[in-house]
């Protein structure tokens, strides 16, 4: 495997080649800070920071808190500095906060910007203007090319089995097609529940893994205890792929759909026109506790700390690498 010298500085020197994906509602400063201190990139959606009308922008407060806490950690641990953090921007026309949130991320010189649901030149330019890099998540090769044409520095291939708005394509096919023309930073999302899977992502041609669902079952995550417990108790067979809840196809926990009184095996199709990321968006009461998750949660056996979870990934990654070396010898 090649090293990380070809990557932007913000993605070099990580403890393991991994970025924690931004989790809607769940990713808050406590989780992001713990991820960065553990040696991987932590991230959160800008839209998670929601303040009341007339209040100071919570995103500004969160960014200040994260930067100050990571700076204190780095001063106290010069030999083990924290990894950088990332902020996810939903680049969809219904996100009326986008312009304001771009300005705040620029003000705080966010090192890594992750864009979703639309590639916009001005967002990438804002990231570059403050010294950051822009990564765009995509579900197919066509969208990947559009993202790079519009100035993204790297790509996040969201393949089958990923949590949230997952694509339908095999990671083997998706990574292979992108690598035919793109040599830049490439992350893979989709069932990376173990260090073995992380090594497999690199073997396929990705530079880093993009890991989300296992972090739901951590002490620092802003998730209901029932959500965390269901992650622990579930496996790949318990994941349902549906477009009903947001208008875009995604993966959800079967148990949460059943608890909402619906039949997971007979869900109607969603309507893309219903997608809405505005401040006043509403969704049916029955959908309030529909919980997203990827297929890789079979490896999650208990609710643990972020530090312990990253420790597990590192042990498994190193063991898988040694095992592969022995087989190739």
C-alpha cells in the first residue's frame, strides 16, 4: 500500500486511515473532539447546530469550542496531536442556511469541508480561500466527475451498505471506475465496521475509510440509548433500504421502522420533491424515530467510548495487514 504523502496535509499522519462521517443529530462537539483526539478526522453536519430564533449562531459556538479544545489537547500532547476536524455542508436548494454557514466555516478556517447533495463551485472556493480542502460525497462515477469539474479536491464514494443516503453500487465497481481517471484523495463509505474492512478499502484503491454507524453506539454520541442498543443488537440482515423517509434512498434499522408501526418489507417509494433541509421542515410524527444505519454494524458488540472503538479498529487493521503479508510472502 502507498503511504499518505500524496494526500493533502489535512489527511496525512492519521493514526489509522479513517474519517468519521458526519451523523445527522448524532455528531456533536463531544463526539467530534473525541474522534480527533483518538487520531482520526472527526466531523459533524453544520445543520446539527440549531439555535433558537434571535440567538447567537450555535455553529459559531461549536466551532469555537472544537478549535479551543483541540488546541488545548495539542499543547498538552505535542507528541500525540489531535487529527483535524471536518464540517459537512448540505448543498441542497432547501438549505436556506448554507450561505451563513459557509461564512462561519470560512471565519473559523475549517480544515476539511465535506459537501453533500449537490456540488457547488462557490463552496469549494470558500474552503480553498481559508486554507481548507473540499471533499464531495457521490454515489456513482458520473457525479464524481461533476464534483471534480466544480473544484472538489477529493471524493467520498458512498457505496452499497453505507448508512444514511447510500448508493446502490458495489464498492468494488465504484472505486474501480473512479480510479480509472482520478488519482486524488478518495474515501470509501459502506460497511467499514472492522479494521479488516478498512484494509480492504485501501486494497481496492481508496485512500481512507469513511466510518459512521459504529460511532452511533459510543458514549459520546448524541443518540438515544434505544438507538445505541439497537445498533448493538442488529446486523446486516436488519438493515432496510428505502427512499420513503427523505425522498432519497438510504439504509435504516428494521427495528425502528417496526416500532413506528410500519412494515419494513412493504414500504412505499418516497418522492424526491419532499426532500427538505430548511429550518422549518417537518416530517410525519411516526418518522421521528426512524434510525439510519449501515450494514457493517454486526461488528458492534457493545456501547463503548470513541477511544476504545478506534483502538479496536487499529488492532484489527494491523492484524489484518500482518495476516495479508504472511499470505503474500
